[in-house]
């Protein structure tokens, strides 16, 4: 497994969005964003997003793993080929942290959506003694159990919590990276299937951030873990993982809607709002659903030029 990780085909691209680094770039040695090579839309989105937040980062572009690699990984693991790709991508980043002895790092995935107050929240929460932080999480025990454990915007999930996921935004110290790498090399599995081991090992230095500094776009995924709009799965997610989730606390955008309507031209007089209104209409053909989705969007954050860059027009 270590051989596979070290020889995994990855393209690194360092992207500098500001010469005056934000707090996050001053205190975190390395920030990775993982992107599947075929998903150009997400790559374009993440470049736009990080530019708008003025975050310097390294784009990790990965190939879909081939069947031979998958067979080696899945010999002793109940894991899909897509989940195997996710696992090896994260392990490659962890190995890079360890090899280069970065004091700390963050690994993002390319479907992230930042809190509007991301920078101030991160500055408030950051502590150089922490070993593992979930900057965002899909904690299906939050509403029933873990909400009462929140203290100073952090909490440790109760050991009885089930389905605590969140590979989309992970912070590691060097010790944390070594521990996670060791856990997953010894027991290959869906990457965020057993975060409890990290919380149990780093008893006083591992936490989940609340509110989530980062959420993910659950409407679409490359891992077949999708929660379709207005489905019972989406409702279950927001009811269990949050308490009174507020979309407008985050700079929401739905890439799948943009992708499905890529043939709809951006007109000369279009704004971000008029264009999104148009493609939402062609997606749902239902007035109530259209308004619901539109009200989730960050209409004052993204621009029509951002749409053009995301679509690479």
C-alpha cells in the first residue's frame, strides 16, 4: 500500500493568490486541494473560490485509479473504486506532509463551500497545539447528541456517535498526519470511515469545528454519496447534522446545476443572479423549488465573470 501511495500519479500546481498572506497561510505550512483530473469544472471553481478568499494553495490533480490499483487496495477492504481513489489521494497528501516535515497542513476536497466568516472563524479557533481538526463535518449524531458538547466553537464527538464523516476539510499537525497515515495504511477503508480513532488517540488536541468553517456540496459527488435536492436524504442530512442550518451563512453555489446547463449561453447583460435564475428554472421547472434553491445561493459573492471562469468560457 505504501508503494502504491508513493508512486501514485499526481500533478502538483502551486497557486499564489496574494503576496500578502492571510492568517491561514501564515500559520499553516501547506494547503492542498484534491481534484480529479476529468473534473475541470470543479478545478476552475476551486481556483475562483480560493482567489476570492485570497488563499494560497497547492492543487493536487489526480487520475482515476485503474483496476489493478483498485484490486490491490480492495483485497482486504470493503471499498469501491471511487472510494479507493479518494483514499489514495488523501494518503498521497499525508505522505507529502510527512516526507517534507511540514509542521501542519490542511487537505481540502474540490467541492468545498466556505463560511462567509471563514477567515475570522479560523483565526478564532486556531491553536498550534492541535493535532487534528475537522473544519467541516457530516455528523449524523450532532442534533441528537453532540450539540451539547460544543464549547468555544469546538467539540469532540461522543464515542457512541455514528456516521461522523468529513474528508472535505481536514487540518493536521505533523503528528496528526503521521497517525492518520499509519491508521489507513494498516487498515485501508473509505477515508473518513473511522475518525473516532483519531479523537481517541489525540484526546485533548483533536476537535470538530462548530459552526462548520467549511461544508460540502452534497447535491453531487464523485463517490456516489449523493443527497438529491428536496429528497428525504437531503432532509435527513440537514436535520441530523445541524441545528437550524442557515445556507446564507455560507457562499453557496451548485456546480451540478451549472454543469447540466452549460449549453445555456451567458448573455451580455447577464448578472450572476439573472444567469443562475435562468439555469435553475431549466433544472427544476417548479416555482417553489426554484425559489428555494435560489435563496440558498450567495448572490452577493459570486459574479458573472466567476461563472465564465468556472465554465471556462
